[in-house]
């Protein structure tokens, strides 16, 4: 294909003017590597955007999608159905924690979040508790970009421009504190052991302030991914669960990043041993090969909503492409791949090496914190005075030029490698990241 004109495409979450002045185009991908328009290989250090756990161009997924498009290209799931959506939901239900076995399919994590919030509101109303309209999220949480997601989310920049249009929400504090009780833990490996009591704020401040009777649901990511890998202390999620149970609140885990293997279990709920009432998923479920997401709902919530006249939809909600045949084919194939290639065990096996590799960057210039869990890590750089985000952006651009795709929320560089990475791939990623950090450090001092 000839090089396209870049003007018309308004790129999402991208500094458009800067990108179009210095475009970085990828044109193909296989396994762990992207190929750029000018023929260079770039190692995918972020699984695309946390999606491509099984590596790019997986033949089983590609073949399943090709078969599907030749058999049934589109069927809506509104009042008709096709086998793929039922089969996918059944498979996912069987993989989820006990009690969570009803699955609403959508096309993205943002839609999953808005869907879960609607289910929580409808559930409250069905129980005669229509006053429950407040959601509790967490500072530095990300739940996509729908109006529900930005309301319960805690990223200031995603909220600032839309303030008046948001739903009622309040927020827990972020779990990240580099000096817990005066003890430095900027370079803690994995989950910090102290600090579970951060969760007590839910009861001591938020429930005390708003009253449990007003709260529709508490929505958190098991670890905050897109704000730079903020890992909760051991026991924190358990405490949230206990408090929610004590006060009759629904607990929702946003597993858009953690779902389908990133922590070495199918869901973080299983890796960390805490069962919520709903789980949101997207991204890795289809290996990124098709837009696909969903909400796994407890049988209890689902059954509460199965009421009203039999000829009317029990939930007035759904997307044209909910349960799209191609997305379902990709999802079913990805579940086969996870099983056949034992990807969860590979993640568990690789995670300690990954942890050790990213922590070797502690002595790279300007690194102020390194955090990791499963196959996710955030390497935080000291900001340029008066220009937060500049150093992160410069290092991200340099990494790409040195053959590594990374992400830079603010001044944190994120690594989230595909599950099929080898130890040598991980070392290469860490090496290229070091080069990028070193090569941009001096210029921005
Ligand atoms: N919840 C979580 C926890 C996410 O990480 C979404 C919801 C929204 O999903 P969709 O499919 O609507 O984008 C996400 C998305 C990053 C980055 O840089 C992360 C996401 C999206 C874009 C960038 O880490 N996560
Ligand atoms: N806008 C219009 C005019 C529509 O007809 C529809 C769906 O039928 C939508 C928006 C919603 O689109 P989607 O179902 O893909 O989210």
C-alpha cells in the first residue's frame, strides 16, 4: 500500500500534531514483532495495548476467523442468535470463579464498564432500592471512556473536559504510596506486604459519608494498569470484599487488562483469591484480533433481573455487534490457544524472570520507582521540572526507534509482554528500554 495521507484520521489518545509531524507506522506483525513502514522490526513490549498475549498473527485464531467470515459474517444477537455467542459465553462461564456464570457480550472494555454499571443500577431497582445510584471507584483507576467509565474512573485528564456530564461517583485513594508509613517502597517487587488497611477507607470514609444504602457498586481494577502499574498490597482486595459483603454492596473487578492470563491465572480474581460479583473483560479474550469484551455476572444478580413480562427484554441494553460472529470465533480460538499452549503456566513460569529483568533498570538514570505484578511492570522516571509527561514521552519515542514498543502514561514506562515471550525476549526488552532511558536522560535534564 502507498503511504497514506495522515490528515483525516483523528487518532485516539494521541498528540495528533506531533504524531503526524513524525509518524510511526507499523504495517504488519508476527509473533513478538511489529514491522514498520520503513522495514524495521519493533519488539512488542506491550502486547499491542495489553491484548496480544498469544503473539501476533496466531494461525489458529486467523483460521477460525477466516472460516467464520465464510460461514456467517453477521448475525445480530437481538432476538435471534448464533451458536458462537452461546458457545463463547459457556466457555467463559466455566473458566470464571464459582457463582459467576452469566456473560453479557460487548465490543470493548469501555462498553463492558458501562454495561456493568447499568446492571448494578437495574439490580438495585429490581430489589426496590432505586436510591442506589452512587458508584465508588478509585483515584488513578481507568475504566474506559464511556460516561460511566470516566465517572467511576479516577484519571483527572479524562474527566476534566466532561465534568458536568458525569454520573454520581466518589473515589477511594490510589493504592500507590512510595513511602508507606515512612518506609520507602518505590522499588518493591510484586505486591507490597503492608498496607491492606488502605481498603478501610471504603467503610471509614465513603460509606460513613454517603451511607451504604446509596451505593450501587464498588468498581476497581485488581491492579491499576493504564496509570502505570499500581499494585495493591497483599490483602487489600480481600478487605474490599469483606467490607462490600458486610454492607451489601456489589463489588466489580475491571479485569480488562488482567483477564485471560496476565497474572498467570484466567482471572486476577483467581490469581489473588478474591471473588467479586461481576468481572469486566476485553482485550486478551480475542488476542486483540477482533473487538470483544463482556461482563461476567453472578448467577444471583442475573436471576434477580430475570423478571417482568415474559415478552419484554429483561435488560434494555445491548450493542449492534454484541456477540459478533467474528469476535466470538476469535474468542473461542483464543481460549483454545490459552489451553493448548498452556499459556497460564508460561506466564507463571516467566513472571519471576520478568520481575528480575525489570528491576535491573533500577540504576538507569532518572528511574525513581519500579513496580511489577504478573507480566506487567511500570518503570517510573523523574519528571522534567514543570513538564510532567515529557520525559516519559521522549523515552517512549526513543524506545520505538531502538526497536521496542512501550507505553508511557505520564513519566512511567510500561512493559506488558506477550505470554509467549522467552527469557531472552524479556532481556532484550529490558535492554532496549535501558538504552531509551539513557539516550533521552541527558537531553532533558
Ligand atoms: N478498563 C480497563 C482496566 C482498561 O485498562 C478499559 C477498561 C477500556 O477498554 P477499551 O477496550 O474501551 O479501550 C481499559 C483500556 C494504556 C491503555 O496505555 C490502556 C487501555 C486503553 C488504552 C491505553 O495502558 N485500557
Ligand atoms: N446510533 C444510531 C442512529 C443507531 O441506529 C445505533 C444502533 O442501531 C447506534 C447509534 C448504536 O450503535 P451500536 O449498537 O453499534 O453501539
